[in-house]
């Protein structure tokens, strides 16, 4: 009865995991031990795939363990790498497990850039191999039966899991072997076989007949459900595999029902229900008879049939002679109960017993993305605080420069360089002066051009591939059923547009810096000159009285010292703000484990408020203190200005000193801006190179997918008929008379006898010749002596004796003289002994009716088969 069903494995094309995964690891993680560990893990993953899919697998548990380990690794890396068509693009190609293809077209296959597709196909192979291992078990051994039940339930669970997840995991219509209808049917078949294994185990353990009957009835129910699914699904019977499976399912359904009836009949006999016993046995016998008559080539039921027939004969005999119990109809019998002892195994990774996560330390992509957003929020917070303090410092410097402080306090003599101006001059010279700024300004266009070229080249790759995709889509129409490049590249194009906007804003910022430099260039150049030249360029003034020791001067100096202290506090505070760090990965991982998702905004804002709340208060206090001090400085400066003697020379000197102080501040700010611009362009170059690699990878993957799809389309076109169907005219549909098959050498033509069929085929029946007397008797020797020609020799070959056995079909015999042919006068037996010799024209004898005349030269006699051309025989010379 055995005949268990197993599922064939899917076949996959080779895929290089090392290059794209290593590129992502190198780009995402800094060089070091962590990066090296991940690169080694990528190598191990690639080796594991080759072991699981790159070679034939034995029907053994060790092979299944390799497949399960690879499936577990796929489940592990799925949330840790950005697998998608427009990010980390890996194209996996799998063939249909059941469709064997055609001579020219090959088997059906599907290529998708989806890790979910790879997981689905690997899980399908896990289920298929589990079914093969279970089928190979020895059903006479208890341990083997337990193993078979376990593997069948694992296969059922795997197929059921694919049924529930395949449509969400794939972006396109799957092949028929992994579509929900197919795997749902396979899951039911595996569950039915697991139930049958439990029935066999119960039978071998001699459990109660009531239990065995329920187990068998449940197995019959499972098989019946599987048979219905195969029969009523439109697509499944197209597969040769399911055409082979259908008879087995139908047979198993009947066999399990027969077993249930058999064991239920034993229970009825124990309860003295002899009529019920006979009815159930009769029903079982009919079921087994149906299997034997329809499905005998698939399943053997001889032993079961003999057992049922013996029990039925004994039951009938006892009932006829002893009990005389009424035999009820089958429809009136009580329904047999059911007991399902099997359940599809739930697929919850890890499934492997020897599983170790190769990327255990790598955080999931959801956490990485949340970390990236948190990093951006943190950077915005730091930039806001630092920027606020720097703006306040610049405002303070601008106000003091407009008041010519502290230079006005240092320039009470009116004829020497103020100390603050001299210090500013030395600071600019130490930083490189004008040459430093001009070099930084010259470098910016080169950096900008480089970035624009990288961005343009990246977008051009996308444009070229999209153009090719659109051309092929317009050519093949609905056959070109992959994701349009225009839809796929939308995120990349949005990213490219963002980069272009950033570059445009950077160009505007560069122009602002240049304009500011051009405005302050003369004063900066003046600060770069030696001290004596600088002193000579500053106008001199001789005040009439000195303000040395004045109270207002002392107040201004005190206020300026307090402002300097505020600036120093800000520098310290800026360093502290930039040094704040907090590892949010632990928080995000904990949230992901608890809730299955990450509320990044709530968690990030909470942590940022906790980390930078105190610094917000300090920055606000610093701004308030500066505002208060500047108000006091302006009030004191008004008093100071009123005490100073006002004249043109003093005003000119003060104006120059203000410009020199402002030029120094502008120089520092311009240098900082240019350095930030240079760093910005260099950082953007690295980002654009990553963007270019991303575009290159996806374009390469799309080209590979395009080539695969083109190949499939060519194969499908080759399988299609070359012309549409058309109606053949009626006169062409008459079958032609087949040519005679080549056979032994035919008999020579004769006009003396015809087969009845040949006579019927002639349009006009020829008259039969009159009877002829038998030929005279003579010996071959006499004939030779008499008929040998005496004339000059000819070129014909010498006559040969007739062979001992005819080389063609037997001669037809004339009705009047069986075994003889009517020969014309002058007949040469030696020459005529060659059976393939054509007939010699007959010379009519006097008083005898003439025979039909010979046909025109080159035409055969009517009604006789035409002979192939033979060598000219020898004729005696008349």
C-alpha cells in the first residue's frame, strides 16, 4: 500500500553574495575589527548558500540541516541589510519545481531582486527535502515512523507558511509551484501522509480498533480534501506532477476509508451487530475493488483486499447459518469518528539545531535608520545651540567694532597703533594673510565641478537604463512585466534632486563669501602690512586733553573684560555641547523587541531633551548677560564720546580703526566659511560617490534582470506557433494512399493472374484468358542442351540456376492449375529462374484468343505493382 508522495526540489542559479554585501559593510561601518568581522561573516554566508543550493542534496537529515541553517541566516540578515531593488539589489533566479519545460523553451523560471523571494524558495526546498526524507523511511520500524511523521508535519508547516506569506514577500506574480493554491494543496497532502503514518503506527502497536478506525477515517478525510484541491484548481492539473499525484490521492482516500470500515466492522462484531459488520465489510470490499481496478499501477491493495474478503466471507457465513441479522444500507450506517493527531509545524526561526547568527552584533536596519535620524536630530540640536552662541558673539564683535572698542580706549595718545589693532594684524599675518583666502577661494570651483560631474554621471546611468527599459516595454507591451525603471528610480532621482539643490545653495553661499571678501579686501591687505606701514596708513590726531585715568574709561574697560569672559565661557560651553554622546541603539533595540516597531521621534526627542536641556538654559543665560553688558557699553561709550574732543582728524582716525577691526573679524569669519565650504565639498564628494555606487549597482542589477527576461521572452516566443490556425480545404483533407513500404524483392509482373483486390480497383475488368494446357515435362539438362544459343557471343550475363528458395512473395497461382504458370512458347526456364525478371511479350498461338496488348513504352501494365529498375536479364537470341 505504501506509495507516499514526495515533492521535487527547486533549482537556483548561482548568486555572488560577497561583492554587494561587502560593499555595503565597507560603506556603512568604519574600518576596524567590527568591519572585518562582518566581512568574514559575508564570506561564510556565501559558502553556506553554495552548500545548500549549489550541489545535489542527499535525502538525509544532515542535508536538511544545511538548508534550515541557510534559511535561518536569511531571516537573520533580512532586517540588517537594505535588500530592495533601489538599494542593496541582489537578483535571485529560481526554476519551477514541477514544470520540466519543453525541448526548445526550457523550464519556467523567475528572477527577482527580493530576499523574501529567496527565503520563500529556500523554505520550499526545506519542505520538499523533508518530504523526500520522510518517504525514504522504513515503515516497518517504529523510530522511522516517528521520523516520517515529524518530517511530514514539518513539510506541511513550511508549505502552509509559504501560502500565507508568498504574496506579501514578492512584488510580482509567483511561479505556479509557490503560488498559494499549489503550496496549500501540498500542505494538505503532507498532513494526510503524516496522519497515515500515525495510522500505521497504531496498527503495528495493535491499538484498539475504535482508535485505528478514527485515525484511518481522518486520514481519508485529509486525502479527500487534497484530491478536491488538485481536481478543482484550474492550474494544478496542468502539471505532469499533479497528474501523477491525483490517482495516488484518490487511491489513498479509498484505502483509508476501507481501513476505517474494516476496523469499525471489528468493533461492530464485538457489539454483536453482525449486519453492520457485513455492511461495512461490503463497503470496504467495494472501495478496495475500485482501487484495484482503477489505480492498480500506482498502489497495490492485494493484501488488504484478501484480508477484507476473508473477513466478509466468514461474516456472511456466520450470519447466514447462525445470526440471520439484517444487513443495513451503507447510507444508514453510523458515521465513523475522526481523530487528528497531526498538526502542521509552526515556522518560527531558528529552525536549525546548530544555528549561530553570523551577524549577531549587527543591528537591524530599522535600528540603523532610527540611529541615522537620531543622529540628524542631535546634529541639528548641537548646530542650533552652537550657531546661536556664534551669532551672539558676532553681534557683540560687530557692536564693539562700530564703537571702535577697545581701540578707542587704547588710542588716547592719537599717534600710535592701538594694541588691539596690532594684535589683529599679527594674527592675520600668522594665518597666511590674503594668500590663504585666495587659495581657498580658488579651490572651491574645482571641488564644485568634481561634485557636479559625479552627480551628472550617476543620473545619466539612470537615464540610459530607463530609456532602454521604456524601449523594450513599448516593444513587448504586457510581456515586459517587470517594475518600470521610472517608478523604481523615483527615490534615487529625488535624492539626486536634493543633491543638486544642495550644490546650488552652496554656489550661492560661495558667492556671498566672495562678495564679503571683495568688500574687506583692502582693509585686510592693510592689516597684512608691516607695523610701520600700518601706522603710517592710519591718520594721526592730537587730542587737547587726555582721558587717562577717567572713570568712564575704567567702566568701559571693565565692561569689555566682562564681555571677553562671556566669549570664553561660550567657547567652553560649545566644546561641552559637542562632546555629549549617548548610545541610542540599546534603547531602539529594546523598543523593537518589545513592540515590534520603533517610535523614533518620541524616543529621540525625549533623550535629546534630557541630554541638552541644561545647555539650552546656559545658552539662554549667556545671551541675556551679553545683551545686558552691551546696553551698558553703549551707555558708557556715549559718555566717553562726549568727553573726547571732536575734529576731522580724530574722526578719520576713528573711522579707519573701526574698519581695521571689522576687517579682522571679517577675515576670521571668511576663513572659517571657506574652510567649512572646503570640508562640505569634500564630505559631499564621499556621499556622491556612495550615491554613484548605489546607482551603478542598481543599473547593473537591472541589466542582469533585463537579460534574463529577454532570454525568457525569446524562449516563450520560440514555443509559440509560427502562424495562426487556419482551416484546411476539404479536398486536401482526404488521406493519400500510403506508398508501399520497402520489403523483400517483389515477384515478377505477370498478366496471367491478378489478386481479387487488384481486379476490383480496375475501372474495367479485363476478360479472363482461356485455360491453357500444362507445360511439357523436360529436364534441365535437356533444356540446356537444346536451348543454348549457338550464335555469336553476346554481352548478356550467362544464365544462372534458379535459387533453392524464392526471394520474394510467393507467386499467385492460376485457378485451373495450382502451382503452375502458363508459359508462352519459347520460354527460357534459366532466364526466367530469376524471379525479378520482367515478363516477355507473349506471342499468341494459332486458334487462341489474344491477350491484352502491351502498354506504351515506358508505362507499366495497368493494375500491377510497378517494379524498380533491374539489371537487364539474359534473353535467348531468336
